C-alpha cells in the first residue's frame, strides 16, 4: 500500500480542480445529451445522499466498517467521472463498489452473500446472477485504471485530536463531518489532511450541545440541526480566517476561546492550505443546507425511471 499520499495514485491521478472536475462532467453530459435531457436527475449532492443511505443499508446487513463504506463512496464518485450515470444501474454499481472496497480494506465479503443481501434490499434492481457483480467489478477496476488505494482523513483526525485537547464530543462531531464529506466532491478536490483539519475546525468551534446530533453509524443524523448551528461561520472566516472573530465565537459558548485561538494559531503557523480549509468548510455546510431539501422518494423515482426504461436492471 502506498504510505505517502503525495506519491499515491490518489494525488497524482484522482485529485482535480473544481473547474477541471466540472469540465469532465460537462463533457460526459455532452456525449449523452439526449439521455441527459430525457432523464433529468436531482442535484448531485442529493443523489449522493440517496446513495449514502442505500449503501448504508447494505453495510449494516453485512456489518461492514466505516473505512470500507468510505472507500466505496470514493469509488462511486470516481467511476461517475468516467461513465455517465444514466448508462448504468446505480444499485449494481454501489453494491459492486462496496464489494470491491471490502477487498481493498481487508474485510472481504463472499460474493454470494453480498448479492443475496443486496437482493433482499433491492429485489427489482439486483440479479441473483453473481456474474453480473463480477462483470461490474471488472468495469469499475478498468475505469479506475486499477488505482484503488484510498487515503482517508480519519488517520489525521486520530493523530491531531490530542494536540488540540479535543473532547469526546468534538472528536465524534469531527468524525461525523468526515463521514459526511464523502457526499460531496471534496474527496476528489483536496488531500485527506485538509479535510480532516476542516472537520476539526468545525468540531472545535461548534461543539455539539447534544449527543443526539450523531447517528448510530457515526454520521450526522440531524443535518438540519448541524446546518443551523453552523450558519454564518464559514462566511465570517472566509473573509478573515485568523483571530478577528475568535473572541466572538469563544464568548458565545460554542467552544472555549483558548482552544479556538490555539487552533487558529496552529493553522497560521502550519503548511496547511488555509484557502482549501475554508473551501472545505463551506462545502460541508452547503451540503447540510442542501440536505434540508432531500426527498428519498423523488431520488428513487428518478433513478428507477431510467434504469427500468433502459433495461439496466436485467
């Protein structure tokens, strides 16, 4: 396994600029313009939330750990930079991505068990023929050019949390934010350590008042509540990230001022890209705001429409 992110295929081949990623997707849609117009889909983040819930169902049945779930979500996002989603059966893709991620994260699952559990959840979309999953696995590996090692932000969080004297609530919230960032394009835009620092920043500045903010799987169970708690924070820091607002935040009771000040000073003295941290913060909060518009039924119906119409469930 590549121990250094900077020499990894993740950094060299799967990290894009925002304009570059947008252009890749624009070209994909241009190649299938008629298909895109015929089958409109919700906001990409809403689709990601839907996929996240679906893959979570399968992960729970198979008792799969978070690292493999996170890796699967990155595989799905990478794959759909190469293939237009309307040309695929997304249910088969997410099942295959999880099956492959389990292999890579050293918690392999038997293909028959994966297919059986997937059919219990999506009987109308997953065939009992295990060769379908095997073919899709080859398709994923081919499109990702066998570049399957994923560096995650969790390690940075576990390394840094003691440096900032983070409480267990703060660690839990930072972990939840990292879980949720996989629903955005951030894994394709920034190094894992930048994402981890953004999660720590949000957790330290806005320590949750209640443990109920966390779901049973460690992800945010109440995104609306978190979004409300975070409202305005990235905008204040986007203009002047250092100490100008630390007094205001510290005195609000959201986090002790000395801890916030220490974190801000650490960021100022470190080599971490401050603009990248700010952008990650804004993207995560934007996700929570979009989450308020999420409608499971709408996403399911729009996916079902093109999968059934094009016979992709066969």
